[in-house]
C-alpha cells in the first residue's frame, strides 16, 4: 500500500512538473505558432521618447535626462529615417505617469503601429532599486512619482513590459532604458538611473529587444565631460558604427565597451549596458533602415495628441524649478499650413489642390488622375496617394511662407511643385 502511494505521488509530481514546464514555456510555444513572417519588410517606423530632468519634487532633478531624450529624437530623425511626426516626445512636466501609460497603451502606439512596423521606446529618467519597495518591485520614475508611494505613483517594470506586449501590435520593438544616478539623486532615497532592472523581464513577445544602461547591481551615470548621460551619448555614436547599415549587435558591442571605459575613467566604478534580444526572429535589427511604405499619422491618433496637450501641467512641490518650453510634446499638432491652390511641377504638369484641415487632395482632369493627401502633425510633410490612368503614392516636404501658405512641395523622387500666383 505504501509503495502504491509513493508511486501515485511520484506520478502526480511528474504531472505537476510537466504542467509547470509547459506553462513556463508558453511564451516560447506561442512564438513558434506565430505566423508572422520575419522576412516581411519594415513598413513604417514609430517612436516614443521620454526624458525627465525636472521632477515635481526638485530633490529628484537630473541634469541631462530631457536633453538625452531630445538628442536621441534628433538622431532618429536625422540619421535613422524616422519622420518627425512619427515620434512622440514627452519631456519633464508632460511626462507624468498617466500621460506615459496613455500614449503607450491607448492614444498613440496602439493607434499608429501595425505588426510589420518598427517601434522604438526610449526612457531617460530615474529608476528605483527593488529594496525601495515592500514587494521588491522595480519602478521607472515619472515626473509626478512620489518615492514614498512607488506602487501608486511609479511605473512598475512588469506593468511597462505587459503594456508593451499586450497593447503595441508591432512585431519589432526596441526598448531602451537609460535611468541614472546623479548628485541630486544620491540624496533622494537612493533613486538611481535604473539599478536591479533585469532586461529579460521586459523582453517579452516576438521580436522585443531591450537595452538597459547598466547591469542589475550597478548605477548609470551622467558625464562629467559633456551634457549627456554617458549611456545615451555613446548609444547615439554606436548606432553609427557602420553608418546606416549598423546592426544591433555591432552597435551594442561598441556601446558596452565605450560606456564601461568612460565610466571607469570618470568615476572609478563599473557600468555595463545589457542587451536582451534572445527572442528576436529573422534578420538582425538595423535601426536606420528605410521604411518600405510610410503612412500618415491616423486622425484618431492626432485627436489623442490634442487631448494630451490640453491636460494641465503637474505643479511642482517643494521646488523652485521653472517650467521649460521643452516640456511640451515635440510631436503635438502645429498650425495647419494652407495648401489649397494651383501648383506647377518640375515635370511640366499642373496640380490643383483642395483642402479641409489636414485632409487635402489634388486633381489633373486632363489625365483623369486624382490624389488624396494628408498633412503631418508638425505641418512639414505631405503624404499622397493617387489613382486613375496611373496609380502610386509619395511623401513630400512642405515649404511655407510667413503667412503659412505652402509655396513649395518637394517630393522624395525629386519632383518639385511651386505655387502659381504666389
């Protein structure tokens, strides 16, 4: 009888272990069943960039976190073929917990990105070590985070990971976390630029790669020699190792060595960036790859930006921090340029444009061709598609006069349209 009981217990224990193994490996199994073809071209590119130097509690202030975010955004636009209106930037007072979670899970990334796109998410702020929370949880610190109430006012790493996994449709996501230690932060209950954060916690789902600025037991540092965090400055340099063809592994190799050597020289301590990309499928990520089929920002996302911009700024407490003009979203809608009227193209053809706010179009009756267009949120780019005798699509840069009228349209294929009767 005892032998039978032991055998039964062994069988039950074995079944339990099998169940645990299946459950633990469910993400990998789900990944294998994913029918997304990794050879699919990257159709478009989107980014969320968050940088916080000025906090509601001034004793948390950093020197260069907002500048890090702004520099990284400019790098994406100038070197990596990201359209300016495809990057949503939250800095300082705009980077509250609610605003960050809203654009991550509701009004921005879920509405603009599809599965074949590339999404980049960049944070430059504080992180909290696990021993600051009663449950040992790590948090990313928002503008309005209270270090004494991290559960209710901070963004937990697990919540961040789950939101990206469940709400962002893209199969290619690069997450970059630069959270640092500074002179001001050292007296702020131990808040640092993300210590004890495991990159593997965040790298969930198919094609999610994560770069953290330091290993779990380390701090990340702002430079003594230039106005950036060491990590972000080196990151931007590293992604240009082989120009626009730089692969993720090539960039990370240079990033890791560069950060380690500079922090050791400046501080005499260790800072080791970490890359987690074990579940990436297909060809290696090239951040500067040209998108195959760019799209305009959807109207629903533009409406969401208007709502976000109208939210009141969080007032600073126990601080004399002045509001910065850079706290507003870089991608918030600007004044809509006037494109209506007639234009003559360098191809010798005449185009007559009509307009209704950001939606517009043109026609060429002599050829039976008409086009539909939309103007980007920043008012600088025109997206067009047309049907008729011929069909196609294009992206063009808009040039306006002092009255906001479009006087010149420069298409990426080299065609230039100039307004008639200026």
